[in-house]
C-alpha cells in the first residue's frame, strides 16, 4: 500500500509492482525498528522508520528521503511472513 498508488493485492500483483519499482530506481535503505508487538499467537505488527541515503538513486531527482512503515506479519508453518505492508513519506514534497 504505497502512498499515492492503489494497493497491490496478491503475490502476482506485489511481484509486478516491485519489479516496476526496482526497474526504475535503485534503493539503499536503512530501517530503524520502532516497535514490534505480537498481537495474537499467529499475528504480529512492526512499526519502522527508514532513511534512503544519498549513495544510491532514490527517485527520479536523486533525492534522499524517509518513510514510516507498518508491517503485519502472519505466522505460517514455515515461519513468519509479511501479510500486509504500508508506508508513507516523512519528508514534505519538494517546492
């Protein structure tokens, strides 16, 4: 669930969305975990903040930036998997 874009639902749609992103830009991201909370035996959430550093091309203008993210995890037979992921920018739009 990216800001200013419709949600990608299902494995094929998510794969297609990320193939487009990684085909257009190069990311170097550092995540800081702000909170992890197991909310049920098979569900957990994580809240993070991230910074895209200036060593890579972060967007079409090459600007660095930051996001805040929310991950929802589901425990399956072979371990924890990301069930939902949403993010929004923490930087104001350029003038």
